[in-house]
C-alpha cells in the first residue's frame, strides 16, 4: 500500500511518523559541530532509536523480501519504497562506518574489484622479475632501526685481457724508440734560445727540428743497432734516442741511403731491454692483421699502437727525393690501413706473431684519402741495413749524367732541338755528361734521348734508375737512344756511385 493509505489506517502513527521524519532530516542536514554538543539527549536518543528501527527493517527486507512484516501499533508502517527512501536519506549523511553493508553483488563493483586484484598481481609479478634480474636490488643489511640499508660501496674489477694483438705488441714495443732530430737553431729576435726545445752539446745550442721513430733490431759489441728512415735523421747535428722507459741516449749514424729511405744508428746497449726480430715480408698475405708501433706527432705520444690489415703488396709509390716536386724514385712498399701519422716514420709494422714485416715510411696525405700508409718490406730492409753496416752507404752503379724526362720538354723543342720522330713520345733526355763518366766513355752525348736499357723500355727517369740500380758495378749494359732523330745504340760499362741521381 502507498503512504496515504497507511496514514489513513493509522492516524495516530501519522503524527509520530511526521515528527520522526522531521527529526531525521534535520539531523542529516546538519553535520555535528561544537555548537550541537549540548543538544537535548532525549532528542538524540529518540533519533538513534528511530535509526535503529529503520536499519533493522532494511536488513530484514534484504534478507527476505517475501517475508511479511507484521504491522505494529507502536510505530508507523511504511512500504518498501518509503523505507528505502528514509534509509538512503540517513545513510548518505551518517558516518560511513555506520552504513549497513550491501550484500547484493554488483557487476560494476565486481569488475572494479577484479581489475584492482589483477593489477596488483601483475605489479607483484613484475617486481619479482625485476628483483630476479638484478634491476631492483634488495638491501645488503639492516640498520639499527630495522630498515633495509643500501650498499653504496663501489668495487673495482680488474679484467686481464690477453689477445694475439696484445701478445704481439708486448714482444716488440720495448724495442721501438723515439728519435729526436736536433739541429743548430738561429737565435730568436730577443737573442736567446727557447730552453724547452734546446739542448747544450759539444756542437753548441741545438733545437728540436723533427721527431720520428726507430726499431732496435740487434745488440753487438755493447752497441744496440737501430733502423729508421733516412728522412728522420736528415740534416741532424745530433740525434737523441728516447727509450720506452724514458731513458735518453745520443745516437751515432752508421750509414744511410736516400733512395730506399733507410738509415742505421747505434747507441750504448746498457739500457736496452728488448730487440725486435724480422719476419718474411714475402710471406705476408693481403688481409692479414698489421700493427703499427711508433711515435705519432712526436715523443708526447711515444710507443702508440694502431691496428689494421695488409691492404696490398708490392705497391710502387712515387717519391720526391730532393724536394723539387719532381718524382725521383719509386718505392716498392707494403700498403696498410693501420693509422700512420707524422712521427710514425721509421717505426715498426709487425704481424700477429710480433715480427717486424716493414718499416713505416710514408702515407698519402689528402683530405679525400684515409687509411693509405706504406712500409718498406722487411726483406728489402735487411738487404739495405746489412750493406749499411758494412759500408756505411749503398754502392750503386751510375752513368755519370744529369737527366730530364722527355715529358718535361715542350713539343716545339722536341721537334727543333731534339729532332725526334713524331712517334717518340717517352724517354729520358741527357742534359749533361760528366767528364770521364761511364756515359762519356760509352759515347753518350748531351741531348741524346734514351728509350731502352738492358733490353727494357725506358719511359722516365724512375724507369732508368730501377733498371740501373738492379745491376752490379762493372756490368756492361746496352743502351738504345735517339740522336738528331736517328735511333742508335752503345754499350756502357757501369761505374761505382752512391747517391748520384744518374
């Protein structure tokens, strides 16, 4: 039945209900405060009793909606809708701890609870994985308060790594030295020398002109022998050798060769601790490891190590020996992509066995070029240094002439002065013949154009030198040449010479 019908049947209860409802709504609207602490206890007791009645009724209604609720003459009778309205009005404003629990299952609530539980489980599993992988660490101990303490101690870990490269370098590095080229310097404008770059010696005050590298290859009679490049020692008034341990020695020049760019020095052997051994450069394979050791940019970076491979064998590298910007010689070299810089000259190029397979000599310096260095093959080095030790120089045959490449002569002069046939486009022009030289004795004259020697074509001065220096002193060699447009030939007996360009 609805509320009006209940009121009609229970006129007495209507007044009680209205009074109770008014009291409940008043209590719900006004939150407890200090101003209400002295309210009438009887009123509060009545409200509490009424709330209890409502709560019990709501609970009974939840447990069994079909059970009939007996009507009482001492309290108002309300249908389910009215009781629910009163219950909700009170519950929304009373303390949450006093609200009756809803025992009915809600799909929305179940979904929220399930999501929270599932998320919690994922979080726990993820944390376990992080702890297991070491990303999250647990404490190494507890403090006095019982809290876990984090271990902040940093431990140094020493790793001893040995490879074929480190083993190879260890065999040779103590035998690689720095070479300091000291030359007499001009006093500066203030009349004194720069002390950091100068040294007082028996030759006077010397200054560092350049720095390079060298390799100790043997000890004999209390002397240690060092091989380096000729251009490293060129023009030196004194040579200082800086060992790996910082010891310095003054070196003596045994001999040098401008064409092969090699030189041999000696120092006292008292402080020498290591000697390098040579390998067979002919047995080197393209693509095998190559390690360069030297002093790039000088002593500040002494005994630096770089690694690459053998890029090529038997490379012919054109060089300008006398600095006139004209190619004078072709050096046969090993090509490597191991970094070679100024100061590496004269240093060691070694194989993976720690053997010296070349003496680093040059590189191609160009903004468009990278990783093209060259070393004199060890087999050629051995031949040259043995002769330098014995003679102090390389004895080579000479013709006794000064020469020019035909390509350096203008076309008009080739026609008017040399009167060459049009089909002769390459050869070597004799500019001057020395008196009593092999050339003069063989009948060669100025302006003769050599096109063949010992059965090999001659197209340039470099070609002629290669053929000439491969022959022995005293050898009779046949030379073909053009004189006033006519091809002729002669036989020349080669005489002895050393650094002559002829």
